[in-house]
């Protein structure tokens, strides 16, 4: 059976997400190797600073004791510094952040060691490396480098939001506007978009990247003087498989060229591919009013985004049906169990910034889960992604499941006793057309009276490490990336 890979990145600050095609994340050398990473950062002169921080990564679940993460900014003296409440200087230019215990699952752990990177008083434009390191009891220290730049401050101000009403399949436009406030011109600004499956680009511009027919980002190779507003129009259509009634929204986030470069460098370093260029001509920013005629960072990032909200009318629902498994084996045998659900459509299931449903898996008594999909965690320990041995799990399918796709989570069950037993799969947090099929059984050593669910039919989404990529997305929050979802699809 041919296997193809479609990987989707949703990235955004707050709600802004950008879809990209993803390659495999970098492998770690040994099963319990620990790695540390931090994105590059650009800050403005005179700005309070940018929130960033190290992310810890482990190839498998592990508990670390006496953890210290360090930020060595000795190469940035006179340019930038690193500060954080709850952390302390262990040297004049090394900040240390300590935790008694840190538990790493199969997903990266961001947000536990966040700091503020800021220009020092009196700093001018400059740049240099920031070394981040982690040490823990019984483990050798591990280090990596981030790059910090201090640039001239500019202020990109996004235009007002837009509200529309459309039916599935109908066309609409997203009016973009950005004002260059302050006294400094902006060189080569970029704009990133929320990845919204329902919004299909009807024209693909040559200075924009697309994942399938969904826009990711655009850039403008020009210098835009201050005191002026600039506009452009993007044409879209609602997908015919958009759920209705409902509301779909897309956000646009403006970044300076340096901020966008930080983001793209991070993605490239983790094997991510940004999508494909359009071929339908260039998208241009048209000046509406001009009053006046390097490395830059935005001084007021809170006003960089605008929103288009479309109220979807009509009736176009979806039906998510749980799928269980029937396994057989002797005592001591380890058998695979594929469980999950299928979207019978006709609409796609989409939940921007979250999961389309919660999948609760109850392990049959008399068996032990010896291997668990990394997007599943014990009900009693939601941070322990992929941890074996729990009696029940909650699994995350991600923010998008198209019609006729099957979402599967792989468990390995060790049969500890010969008697037949039953577990189950239950879907919650979804509003679909038929609630009677939101539960399914996981049976062990029971006589087969009806065929078990056929996971090979349709288009399955299997083994999606949503937690792993969501963690990577969180550490990109300042440059406009908050959530990442990986969908690995197998074509039927």
C-alpha cells in the first residue's frame, strides 16, 4: 500500500497559524538523549523585550531531577541581556533557571524556562550568539546556540477586522491593510496567516507560499515609508466541505523582515518546508496616503494583526464515528490495537487551535498497554505523552480531519490473563450528526461475530505526533507560531 505524507504546521501568536509541509523532526542519538533548543530572537532598541525560552526534548519519557537551564549572554555584552523572574545570575552574564523536577514525555517541553531577551540601556544595532544549556542530576550538560539581534524599532499597524456571511462554496475577499506608524520606514515586511482549511485561495501569488490551496505567508520586496497606509486584496472561496452553520476566521500577522527570518530559520533548522510558491502574478501593497518619504523589530507587536471572520450559513454537518479493535493472543503475547474514529462527512471537522474531538481510550482489564502513541497521555497524568502502563488514556487527533479520513492511535497490549475482556473508545467534545456511534469496544479474546472495524478503508491519519509539534509551535509564539499539528496520511 502506498504511503504518502502530508504534514501541516499551524503557527501563530495567539491565534495566528501558518501551514507548512513538514519533514521528520531531527532524531536524537539514544533513547534517553536530552536536547535543548531556542529560536533566534530580534528585539528593538528601547523595547521592553521579547519573551522566548529554551525547549527541552527527549526521545522517550523521562524524569529529570535538579534541572538547571542556563542562558549565557557573554557574547552580547553591551548589546542585549536576558532576565526572568524566578531565575538568578550564576555569573555576571549567565542566567540560571532551576527546577527540582522536570518530566519529559514524547513531546518537547516549552514554556517552563521562558525569559525576556531585551536590548541593554544605550544599546545600538548589534547581534551575537546566546548559548543555552541544560544540566540535571546524573546527566552530562547539553548546549546549543540561539542568535540575538538588536535592530531599529518600527511599528506596523494592521487594519481593522472584517465580517462576512457566506455559504459553503461561495467566494469572498480578505482586504488587507497595514499602516507604517512612527518615523522609520519598514523594509521588506512579511505577513503570516492562520492556517484555516475552510479558506481556499482562488489565486496564488508569486510572492506567497501555499500548502495545497491554503495560504501560508507573503512578503513584499520594497521599502515602505512611514506615515502611510498600504492595502491589498486576497481572493478566497469557502470549501464545499465546510461545516455549516458556523463561523470560520483567519488572522493575518505582520512581521518585519528580521522577525520573519527568525521564524523561518527555526523552521528550516527543524526540517520544515514552507510550502510552494504561487504562479498567478505578484501581490502588491498599494499606498493610500504618503506623508513622508537593515535589521528592524516591531516596537508594538500587539497591533500587528487583523481578522477576517466569515459566518457560514446553510446546513452541512459531519459524523465522527468511533472505531475499536478486536485482538487475540495467548497470555504474555503483545498484540497491536489500532483505535480511533472516522469522519463520515460530508463536512470536514476543523477546530482551529485545538482538537476536533477528545478520544478517551480505556485499556481492557487483564491487559497492559506496553507501547502508546505519542499523542496519547494517561487520564491521570496529561503531561506524560506516550507513557505506558496506564488504565485509560486521552488522545489528541489534531485540529483537522477531512471527510472520509480515519484517525488512528496505535497501542501495544500485553495479554496478562486468558479470560475475555473489554475496553473501549469514546469520543467527547464534538457536535456531530449521530451521537450513537461515538463509542466502540476494544475486545480481547472474544469470539468474532461481526468483522472488526476496517481501518484500511478510506484515508487514515495515523501516528500523528500532535503533542511533539504543538510543543515546537509554542516556543515560536513571539514570531507568530503557536500550534503545530502533524498529519501522516496513508492513501487507500
